[in-house]
C-alpha cells in the first residue's frame, strides 16, 4: 500500500513515532522495515481504523497539495506502545504488541480495555464466581449502559440484540435468559489491534449511545509465523476471604457455624490458544487463530460446595488474495460457542445449562476506484442465547419434610426447581460499502471525502418448548387434603398415628406442655403446606424480522494548523419507522504550528441501536395467573384469575433514544516522548424509553412504552503517557457524574408484570418494590465518581519484562443482588378475586456503600531464544497483588472475596 511523504507528515513522524521509537530497545524501538510494513503494527494515528492512505498522483501540483494531507490519515507502521494520540477523535488504539505485554486475565479482548479513561467495568467482575468465570466482562463507555456500546469485529457488527439489557440480570432470570452485549466472546489471541472510541466518534459508526470497540483480526503474514500459548489458573494458588454477614433467624447462626464451609472456591481454569499464518503463493496468505478456555467452578449452595463448568471457544480463519480482479479479497470465517453449567444458589435440583455464541462469515473487497479507495463488506452471522432448565420453581416454607433451605429471611424458604427451557436465536445478513477520496486543494486547505451506505436484515426467534410454572405464597396447614395434587401440595404425615401418640402422652396432646410439643415435633415427617399462587409461562414460538439501512458522509478540510471534519449519519428501520439523522463534527487546532499543543473539540449526536428485542417483546405471550383456595381442609383446583392483568407490550410512535455530545480538550506534547491530555466530555440523553401508561383492551393490559426518560453524563479526564529507554507509562484519572430518570411514568409498580419486580432494601433499611427496569436505569454499577488507572511496562533485561498496573476507585453507592427471596406484602385485589393472598416472594436487592479501593496487578515474562527465530517464554500474572478486600461481600450476604490470584503460562513463538 502506498504512503504519502510530505513536510507535515515528516515533521509528525519525527516529533512522535520516530523520536521516541528509535530511542527504545525492542519491543518499543525501531520502525519496521519497508519489507515488513504491511505485516507489522497498526495504524498509529489514522482518522479511522478502516481508512486507507490516499493514492499518489504523478503530477507535481497534486503532489504538492498532498504534501499537506491531514496527518491523522497517515499510516505509521511499527512498534508503538502508547495508546494516546493527538487525534481530534476520542480514540485509543492497542496494537498486537501492547496486547502481548498486557495483563490478559480470562483472555477476552474487552477485559483488557478497562484501564482507559471513560471506561468502567462492572463490580461483579471482582466476585469470586466471576474470578472463576470466563464470560467477557461488561464495560461502560462514557456513562452508558454496557449494551449501548457498538462492538465491531473485522468490520462486522458483533452486538447481540437478544435483549442485551438482560446482561445485568442474574443467570436465573425467570422469563428471560441472561444475555450479553456481545454476540460472541472474542479472545485476544484472534485480535491484531483494537481501537476504542469514547467521544468525537466518526460517522461510519452508528447504533450506539456509549462508545465503539472496533477489533481487527490478525493480518495474514507473508512470512510463516506460529504462536502457541498455554495458561492456567487454580484456586489453590490464590488467597481468599470467607465472610458470612447474613442475619440468621433465632439460633440459626450457631447452626451455620457448624457447617464445614470450604476455605476457598475450588476452580481450575485453563486456556490453550494458537495462531498460525503463512503465505500460500505470491498473492495469497492465510491466518488461523483458535483459543479455548475452560473453567470448573465451585459454588456455595445450601451450605455445601457444588461444582459447575464453563467452556468458551474463539476461532477465526482469514484468507487474503491480492491483485486478482480486485486489489484485495479478504474472506473470514469464525465459530465461537459458549456453554455453561449453572445452579440457582441455595435452590435444590436447580442445575441448568446456558448456551451462547455462534458463527460468522464475511467477504471484504477492496479496490482503487476513480482515484479513490473503495471497499465492500458482505457478512452473515448467527448467535444464540438459550437455557435448558427444570420447568417448575417451588419456594416451600422451610419446615419438617422441606427443611433443606437456609434459615434466613421472612419466612425462611426451602426452594427447588427452575424456570424452564428457553431458546433465543439471532441471524443477521448485512452489506456495507465505503469510499474515500482526496479532492484537491482549495482556499489553502486539503479536501477529502468519506462516504458509505449499509443495509441489514436481522431475524430474532424466541421459543419456549414447554409450559413452565413459578409458584409463590406457600401456606402451612396441619389438616390439609391435597386432593391428588402432589406436585405442589404436601399433606402432613407422622411416624406413628396421632391417636397412638396421644395414648403415649396420657390420652391427649397438651400443646402448653413443652414435652408434648417436642414429642409432637419429633413425630412429624412432613409438615402440611400448599401453594396458593402460581404463574404459568405458556409454550411459544415467536419469529420477528427487522430491515434497516444507513448512509453516512464526512467532509474533511485540512489547513496547516486547523483540521475540521463535518459529517452526518442517517439510519432508518421498518420497526419504529424513524429516520434518524445525526450530525458528527470535530476540530483540531495546532496552537503553535509545531504539533506540540493541539486543542480539540466536537459536537456530535449518537442514536441508540434500534433494539429489535422490543419487537420480540411485543409478540411474547403473557403469563397466566392462577390461584386456589382451601375449603373444609381440602385444597381446591387451580383457578385462572380474572382480576390479575395479562400484560402485552406496545411500542407505538416511540422515538429512537439519542445522546447529544459536546467535547473540549487539549493534548500537550511535553518532549521526551511524553504527552498529557485534559478532556471534558458532556453527554445529554433524550427520548430514553420508559414504561408509560397502560390500557386494557379485550382483556389484555397493554403497557405502552414512551420516551419520557433522560440521562446525563459529565466527565473530565486527565491522561499522561510517556515512553523512554526501556519503560513505558500510561496514567489517567477521571471524575464522573451520571444522572438518569430512575422511575417510569407514575413512579409506582402498578402495571408492572410480577416477574419483573424486585425488592430493594435501602441504606436506611427501607424496603421498596421496584421494577427491574427502573433498578437498571439507576446505573449505579457504572457511576463511580473517581477512578484512576496506571500501567507501567518495563524491559529490565533483554529476556525479562514486566507490566504493573494500579487501579483506584473512590467510594460510591451500589446495589447488589443478595441471592435471597423476600416475601413482600401485596394488595390481594391485584392478584386474584375472592382469595386470601396478601404477600408474594421477590428477589431481594440491597443498596450498599462500597468503600474506596486500590488494587495492584502485575505480569512478568522471561523469554529465551531456542533457535533461529524460535523462542519460548514463561510468564505469570498476579491480580490483587497486596491481597486486599474487594468489598463484594456486603452486609446481609455471605460469600468468598477474592484475594491474590495467579495465572501461569508458557508461550512458544516462531
């Protein structure tokens, strides 16, 4: 690929990459040779990761014009450690070498982005279960929810639209499957470079309200290469803090002390990956990358240790053909499934399986066209989000015969079962084409244009193969007759008949006599009880489709000291039927004309992804509410409630949510390969979808969704990056304020389906019934006011290197899922007619002020050369180096906090 050489480009190369790269030893120093340029590092300072260099014109006047081409479009190949640039767009690029030296954790590429300014991860990632987990971590960019991030993999959208908001739910969601914003998990082994955009995002990217994570697969190499990695982490290598902060009933605390608790979680994680690339002929090359990560996890359930398993596979095959019909043809295929065996904590016989991930296929064509660069991308992908589980969920009262539960809560429960099978599938076909061209020089500025169009068809399917039932409101009665209903009703039974016991006690049972009461209790086998309430989730098979089209354009003007980009993006779909036109603009001003001080600013609008999951939700069958009564000691049959509403969702005349962004920043080059940046990002979110009014039509309660929600995000970030000799340092500190409309419509839970309600215990121990949607909208998990990150990479000797990181989080309020059920009083008229039900059980969440936390992590590697171009290395990673508390176990809960943890790995490279 041709490059442009000009005075600004030359000055930029001298001031930035060459000045500090040449001074650094391997791996930071030395530009790649010309022969290796198309196979080595990433685009260091390109305006877009997918933009290409402009073609050289042989005429001298055009050449002189191009001598002042926008420096942000220059490709600088070579080793580049620091992710910070002076670009007007808010982007950070991590190349393959950065990824090789970074801490990898579970190996998912998104897990390695959490140190960047404007990015926050979920608190749950620090829990003991997540430490053993292998799913990709959730991340928030510029204050948005995780599912408002656009994930791109080699130009193909990698977002899941199977209700990605359910990623914040427990894996045990009743009428949904725990989702994830990413359709497939991408292991870092597959990736050549990754660029994260947090502000001033180019118009080629759409369907997000937060930011963009653009991952590029490894490039096929002309010279053969091979890497093999094996990594392992085991619970025996780590340190853990066992905490039981629950409030037990009566003498249950002493009972808990007698339990033989495991001293630590018992997990074993392994990761095996390899990547191979070679030239097939002079114009053909292929790359194959495969990674497999497994984990065996021990959960604490019913005062015992229960083993569960996970497996995640990432694969990518890339075939590249040059100069046949097109300048370049690139074919990519990948298959990345995820499977997990789970349990519902403290619920008997609750084992269930989750399946996710899927397959992708894409074809990319590149060619010179009309003195510009043209590309087209055709892709197909399919992913799933499915569950296999028991069909009945029964929360019995903890009593004789049903005494396996934890003696905690009011009343204490013994729960068994699950929420049934549920299969969800997403299939996507898409086509997009882009064109970039240099237009010439007018009025002292270089002009260029970047335009593109795309079309997508998205199909979602949801299937519940069998009816599932969720029970509640258990009632105890010593004299009930179940009338043949044995699944959800138990009669009281005794070791010897009561008549014989009365004879043994002198003719009758005196319940005022403690000895008689004890004898009666000892004689019990099962305590009589039955359920008075249940919800039936009927079998269903739903398929919905959505077609959408997009067009974008950007016009760039480049003066010697001023660079201005004006753009737009328009999106339309056939569901909400909105035409969303967004403006994109950014500007960079070189204050002194020597690239040392650059002021950047921007005004942008971002429209959220049109979640086709709304369309799927409209088609869902409402659950049926049933109740039964007790008459003369006989349990009656189940009766369908006519007063309990049956809910359907409607999204009529709903506008697409959007955010308006204003940015202002300054990037200062300090000399000695150092850059400091101060940036302010303001986001104002409008037309956020919330629960609106309800209307009863033909016996169904329609919940109309409206655009009454809003949110705002303000962040100021200070970043410092420097590379020198054998060291490289990146540091950032951010102050963030997030606000959002937290309640829907009238602020009550009237009109909210029962399976979407939760109980929240506030800091002052006040209990509130709240919809899970409103709970999520509070964004407390991604709103830490003060965060700071530091990464220090060093090569101490030719064969030994290290990477140390530090992360700080100030104290903040959070809401955690306790894993318990709470029986909350309800108006019986909302449940059923002529029945005696005034309380139902709901998941219990608790508000908690997390203390400030400072954590240190490290990675160390020793590499030896075994033969010509063949080397081997041993490395190990340590997280929570100082073995500090994570404060994930909060008051009212019990569990294990992760202390110091290790990964040990070996690597062979050729």
